[in-house]
C-alpha cells in the first residue's frame, strides 16, 4: 500500500526566510546544495538516476517516495527552475516544459476532453489560436474566441461545458490588457478555471495568482531566459493541478524541459527583476518618442496614458508598462493593406541595430512585422479581428541606449512619404 501523503518521503527544501522578497527568491530558491557545497546551481545532465535497492526503486516509481527517477519528468536542475519560478509567481508549484507552446499543450491535454469548451481571447499569440481551433478542434474541444477587453463577450460565451478561460495580458502584439480579477470571477462563478499567459510581464511586474488566476503560463524562451538562448516553458499553479493533473500527462507524453535549458533559464531568473525594470524604462521612453513621430499612426504601450487600459495596466502591473511596444505606420491617405505592409517593411529594413526576428524578451532590441511572422498563419480576417494590420510593427525593447534606438528607427520613419 502506498504511504499516506503526510508520511511520504519528500525531497528537501532550501532553508529561506518565510518573508523573502522576489529579488531574493530569484537568486536563492531551488534545491539545497549537494554534498560538494557548490554555490552556483549544478547542472545534472543525466537521463536516469540509480537507486540503492530494488524495493526503493519500486517505491519511487510508484510515487510513494519523492525522488529523481527519470529526466523526462524528474530532474534536480529542472526542479530548481520549477521551485524558483513558482516562488516568484506566488504559486504552490510549477512544471517545466520544452517551450511555451508545449506548456499550453500540456494544460489543454491535462484539463480538457472531447465535448469541453474553452473561452479564449482572440488577441492571444497566433500559434495558440491555431492549436486550440484547428488541432484540438479535431478532438472535439470547442473554443470560442472573444474580445480581450470586453467582459460582456466573456460572460456571453459561457456554456454549461465551459472548463477554461484563457488570456494573455498584455496581449501580443497590441498590448491589450484584460481585467484578471474580473475574468477570474466569471470563471469561478461558472465552475471553470482561469489561465493567464504572463509572458510579457513576468512575475517581476505582475503576479496573476494574486488577482484570482488559477494557472500561469510562461514561455521561458522570452524574458525568463532574457538572452534568446534556449526554448523553455512552464505552468504555475496549485500542487493539486501541477502534480495531480499535469505531471501524469508529462510523464506519459514527455513535453519535457531539458536540464540544460532549465539551467540556462534558472540563471536567467537571477537578473529578471533588474532586466525588466531597465527594459521597461527604455520602452517607456521609446513609446513616448514614437508618439511624436509624424510617420507613426498609433502607438500601443500600456505605460502611455493614451493606452485604452492604461489605468488597469498600472494597477495590475505594479505601475510598469513592460518592454514591448507596437505601433502602426502611415503610408499616405487611403493606403491599402499592400501599401501599409510596404511601409512597415521599409521601416524594419532601414534599422541597423535592431534584430529582425519574431522572438521577444531579449536584452537585444528585436523588431518584427506580426502580420507576416508571429500571426502569419492566421487568415487576414482573424488578424483584423485581433486588430493586427499590415502596417503594424512590434518592438521588444532591449538594453541598448535609448538614443541609439530612436536613431535606428528614425532612419526608416523619416524617409517614409506620408
């Protein structure tokens, strides 16, 4: 018979003050050092782990004893990342995955079955829309896409079989901000869960669980790593959901975070707070500069008073706008989609410092055209419904000097004929 949970042998916790703040947790939470006393967290590159005897092996494989068994679902380095991220998000537990999209895949596989219903913001990342609508639609999971900011649409979309509400805030690339507490109330009043993608803000700026969210989704590829080195993802939530619901799926399906990638992102977390502060400060200055440019039609940045959800963003995001700025360019009066796309490409192609890539969250400033990259697989009607036009450019603001960044964009903007 399996031991009761209260008597189950568990892995040790690192001794930290109960009131340790997020900056301290970001560099200290994890596992205790090994017998060798290493100060920097160890990287365990091993596929499997040995056991002192057959009976112990049996107990560990039966989950009667918490131990490291096989790196597809248990590894010390990965656990250090999971414990640290959970501590930063303020959740009981976390589970690492191979990428941000695999975290969403794991969440859907763990929570939903044929006949279940999801309500999702239509402003989420394009691949998320494709995964829900096309791939899981094949297996009988129904998804209704609604406005990110219209609570009435969320309420109206509720069905008896609704199991999950899902949003990312701010959204990609329009930086639309949803009311997390209000969505949590809608979900819980109807027996559903609320999952929030916290990729843009990270726990350094926003902790959705404090506003009622049940699950936090991360693409660790972005700001958690911070230097564009590896792919990683994670789900943060209650111990019951993480270890009771998602871990069995991970153990069988294997969308696992590799120990090396976990170690990279673990070390990235140590500088998360100071990077987010510096990059957000740069982004604010950059957004203010963009608003003054004659060739810019509209700027999307939660830190600006002109943003439709500015007050809500400042409340939810600890007074910080984040580090992603999007804007639309002008292409002359009556310009069609082709002309707007040409103008956007002109601005992008005239940059010399910015990296042209659809990734975000790097210390380097990254620039992309969402309609043809991150959201390129969507139909034009879907893009327009989400507010993504051919004239839109997204900037993930890095750590370069702000004057160098504005000069880099000015080359293209100043040479547009508007």
